[in-house]
């Protein structure tokens, strides 16, 4: 059976063209202020590198900055389900925010949530003639192909 036929008749994919009811606007802004432990929308805008007018636009138009949420997820490891909907496994969220300060997590790779292990490449720098860990990068297929690395 071809992929087209298999997925064309899959009931779960019938509503693929209809958007989910993501949180946007005030709910999302308030959630981000709470997660980053900030005091105001001005601080949030400064932290995210957007103007207060952009924050105001998200609020009044009830919009969701999806790309920003993906970047926040990749940098912090906070669950996408919680960022988008305000629901999900908060134990991972609480563990991340209480055990480690956000600035210490920037170079960390969130643990895999898929049913298979993903590779992680440790990048090093040379410090006084010795190798020192610098950052970790998830070894995706695209990255490996770009670097012309072969293997399994």
C-alpha cells in the first residue's frame, strides 16, 4: 500500500488542514512571563528581542508566534504542549526551571522524546592547549549530510 493511500484514509489526518486551538494573545504572554519569571511585558519583549508594540499586537490580535515558541522549546527544553496549549507534563517543566538557571541551559540539548535515540555531538574548544566542552548539537540527518558525514 502506498503512503498516499494509507494516509489519505487515516481518520486522524482528516482534520490536518484545520488549525488547533493554540493559546495566543494574553494567555500566551502571561504564560511566558510566568515561565521566565519576569515582572512585565516590557521585560518579556526585551528578553525576546521584540518591541513592546509586537507584544501588544500579539495580545490584541490573539496571535501565536509559533517560530518563537519553537526556539524557546529548543533552548530551554520546556514542553511544546505546555508552551502552545498550557497543558501537558509539567514535571519536566518544573524540573527544568527549579534545578538549573535558564542561562545555564542554553547549550544543553533536551532529552529525546521520540521512541528512538537521537545522536548528540559534543563540540569542544581549545583552552590553554586542552580540550574544553563548548556545546552540544543534536546530530540530525540534515546536519550530518551538510557536514558530509556518513554512517549510521
